[in-house]
C-alpha cells in the first residue's frame, strides 16, 4: 500500500502522518532501516507487538508480514525516515566482513538497533534532502546506504545476522504460519509465496492440514476473531474489521451477519443498552 504523505528519494523515503493515526499491512521485498523522528510506530506480526518512539532505529527484515500503526504523539506529527537496502549492495558490503550467525537476543522480527550518536546524526543529516524536488542521484543514494551500513556494523554487530545473510524463502511450517498470520488481508498467492510454495502446492498442502479450502478456513478464523473482539474485548466494529483481516467495513458487516445471523451493530447496541 502506498504510504500517505510520502516523499521518495530513490532508496530513501520519508513518511509523515500529521493529525491522525494510520494503519497498513506490509511485506517489504528488501530490508528496511528506519529512524523515528517523532510520534509512535507500533508493529504487530501474529500475536507479537513492538513499539518504537522518538529516537529509535529499527530494522524491518524483508518478507516479514506485519501490520504497522503510525500515531502522532505529544502534540507532534508522526515522522520517520527510512532506507531500503538493495541485496546487491548488501552482498558487496558484507563480502569481507564478519557476519554473526544469529541475533542472540529474542527481539523477534522487527529488530531495534542500539541507540548511538552516530546513528542519530546520520538520519538527521538526511532531512535537507527532502527539500530537493528532484530525485537523489543514484550514486549519492549508494554512498548514503554504504555510510549507514558502516555505522550499523560498528554500533550494533547483531544486525549483520540479518543484513549479511542471503537465503531464499524456503518451505516452512504451513500450519504454524497460517495460525499466526490468518488475520492479515493478503491474497492466497502472497501467503503461498511467504510459505515457500507455489499457489497450487499451497492449496494442496493447506487442504491436507486443515481439511478445508484456504478461503473458507480464513473466513471462519477471521469472523471468530472479530466476534471475540466485539463481544469479549468490547471493541467497535470500525476498529475490529482491519485487525481481523477484512478489507473494508461493509464487507465485514455483510460476512459477519451472514455467519452469525446478526450484525456487529446489534452487538454494540446491546452493550450500550446494558450500561
């Protein structure tokens, strides 16, 4: 999904949400390094959530399915600068450098990078570039990426275990992955890709494991999750439909009423009457 108020400069882009919260789902084809100038960024993948605030730097690995929420905070807009890292340049950078085998700390998928004055100075140095109307020259972008990688490799060697490893997506545990990610609104082709399968193999493996078609299973799981959020967590339908994996509110309301015999608004009205 295209980000609102985004300014693109080659492999560098800035996003800014001024006065409202914004949520979107994403799977990046390249690793992303980002620095938060102001506001709050919450990233959820499966049942896990990490929150980043002003001054934080984070690494978002490629091919990781997540839902991100940007929120203005303390009277300031959400503002973040990010850099996408081309694999070709990463291979060149780490060719003659030590690469750690694993990230020892259990920081899950979106990794916080250790704070350091060099990092803060680097990201703040990018701000003037966004006042330039033309795209940054490719050669300059390459220089800035190399500079950032050098700083990261100096201040937080853990990142090399992600940035310096070049494995293709392999066939993974389909049952575990789908149980953790069914609430994301993705086409079956994308679920197939992220689990290391062709679409045909994905559908075949899915039916063997779950004894249902992917479409029917996903709908049931998402509706049950939505029902729980509405009845147990007392959330509003406008907050539930996105987090349960539905594209829009009208589609969610239609599917919910068809499945349960009453609409989400009926639940909300009953809860209001009980107060």
